[in-house]
C-alpha cells in the first residue's frame, strides 16, 4: 500500500490521546487540518469543535457529526507500592484489559505502563475460575513507591489510554487502530458541506447529540463506523458494503 496523506492523517488522529474530558490533542489536530478548508472554525463551551463551510444557497444545511474521544481510564489513587488504581471511562470489558499496555497522560508527558493483577498462582482456587474485576486491577509504571510514581509526574485524575499503533493490516482494505471510527470520519468531514462537529461521546456525554438542536440541519450524517463482528450477525454493518448513514429532514436525524 502506498502511504499517502490520508493514511498519515488517520495515523495522527487515531494515535492522539483523547480520553473523555481530555480531547485537547485531537481537537488541536482537527482544528489545524480544517482551518484551510472551512470558513469558520471554533470551539463551544462544551468543547465541541465546529467547522463551518458556507454554501451558495441557504439550504439544505448538512451536518457531519462525530466524536473526538475514546474509551480510556482515569487514575484514582497511587498505592504505597507505586501501583496505580484506576476506573474506566466509557464501556470496557474486563477480560480484554490484563496485560494491556497503556499510556498515562501526565503533565510531564506520557508514561508507559501495563495493566496487571494479583498472579493466578497465589489466588484461591475459586477466584482463579472467575474473570478479574477492574477494581482488582492496577497499572504498573515501574515505580517502587508512591513517592517515585509521583516523581514521574503522575497524580490522581490523570487520563490513561491504551497503546495500539496505527497499522495497515495484511488485507490492506482494513486498518487497525485504537480509535478507528469517529475520528477518521473527521478527516472525511474536511470536504463536507457546511458543518463538521467533533466532541466527546465515548463515555455517553452526548456531545454530537446537542449540536443539531443548535444548528437545525436539514440533513445529518453521523460519522461512526459499523463494528466488525466475529460473526456477521454481531456486526451492525457489513464490511465492504459502504458506510451506514442516517438522513432525515429533522434536527435529530443522526441520533
């Protein structure tokens, strides 16, 4: 596959950290990329990024909506041994977390760590048969004490995101990335008529849902990709069959 500007943009967008409430790096990329293509780019009080491209007629108004954030975690406390306790931001299935490498986004920059738990060989037999709950997991950043972890710049309230480099898969029609749906929709939105909206929704905060009430578009398209399921019935959309779209003549068409 030829590495072109679109793939570079996808890489930049999907690798930028953007846990719910901490979407700043993603917002900066989108604002910079959209500025040359839009008549007006601004951020509202909710943190949504709006890019307006005015047409030659008053209608129809078209809105392309997506969200900037991604499911992540939040550091809740640092133990005496230097491990980080955390809580999920958004929906996580606990079975996929153990041994997951993560970045703790600190004021001094990202710190790499790994999600762990008490080893199975020292657990009671009945606990070995059960999935480990998130509340029993921790993040190991290589610190041996609370003081050392704090010296790294880590503090409670820091966001955490998984490490998953943008990758073109063997089947070059498919891409693997940490946040593969709504953010590339933002790249697509660069050529969009009139309105592009980006804001957090991965934790259920409903950023894009508020925007149509303010803009009253005639058409709305939500840039969220369908899921690729293990079996066809598990996926909302079938790969290779084109994007799923919602288009009605109402402000809430994309919800």
